[in-house]
């Protein structure tokens, strides 16, 4: 069973992005997050949607 939520570090590792870029995507509301206390968690549904919308078709 895959996790429903991942933290920012896991998101960075999965997609090969830096924390600065990840927080930029969060502030632009391109990735859905949930705050639990001081932790910022990203929904796996949002990760999958981000990947799908970022695909580039070959020319």
C-alpha cells in the first residue's frame, strides 16, 4: 500500500527537485499540501497530478 502523504524531503528525492523549487511550487499552489502541526505534507494524489501535467510530448 502506497502512502497517502509524503513530506517535502521525500517529494524532493522522488522528483529530483530541490527544497527551494518545491516550496516555490507549494506557494504557487501547484502542489496540494496538508499542515500537521509544523510539518508540511504533500498528498500522493497531488504528486501524481503534478507529474501528469508536467509531461512533455515529443515533437
